[in-house]
C-alpha cells in the first residue's frame, strides 16, 4: 500500500506465510485445548507454570517454566480473549493442564485464568490473556513481536503488561528504532 513502511509489508508477508504453514501443518481446528506444554501422551501432567526471564533484546519478559516465550494480543481486553479458530492454532493460548485449578507463578503473582469457549482455562497475567507462538521453535526464542491478521502481538513485560515493549539498542551502529528482521517477522 502507498505510504506504508517497508517493514510492515515484510512483516505482513512473513505473517501470512506463517499462517499458511500453520494451517497446512496443523489444520484449521481450534487446538487451544489440545496444546498444553510440556505434557505428552502417557507422561505425568506438568502444571502450567509462568515465570520471568531476561531477554537481551526485550528485557524482562514472561515465559513458561520451560522457557517458551509468552505473548499478548493488543486486541484482547481485560480477561477476554478474541483469538479463536485459526488464530488459536497459530497463537495457542497458554492453558491450564488437565485437572489444574490455578496457574503456578514462579517468582511472580497476578496470574489468573479465563474460560474459553471450548471449556479450557486460559492463563492470564493481571487480566491479560497469554499465548505462545508457533514460530518460536526453542526456549528463549522471541519471533512473535509482530502484526498479523489478528492484530499486534508483543512479549509481556511483567512490570507493565499492557505497555508496548521497546527493544534495547546496540552501540554497534544501529538506530534506536526496531525494524523487522528479514524472514523472522520479529522486530529487532
């Protein structure tokens, strides 16, 4: 579109590619209740735990106990998720493990849960619904700070959970404005 920054176009293209891959791999079924990390078939159910980690680019952020980064959708309101269907496939809600009544906070408080339309309980932090991103493939990875079909997604700063995070700047010649990293969809 005329007048739109180049990074937005690149981010949108990457987001569409990720969505297309997710739909092809996972199908369009709402997997919100089926995607609980890190449980596996036949294994003891691990309680959903949220903690903090320091990220060199984004500062202190919320993660799952396994180190997987969690995100928020700016279109959500307090204690209300608008991410369903394919959105919940690409951005699986952080849900409580089967039988778990409340989320476990390791070093943080303010955790709660909301009931999703499929009956699962989605974890919230100070009323902000939490999600994972299928583009993150390992603990500590942060590739989901992007704008896509469903809106703007950000990591969650525990001190200011609804604030737009600011990337750290490098003294090695970069400007102070984060830009889209080619092919990642993440702002760095």
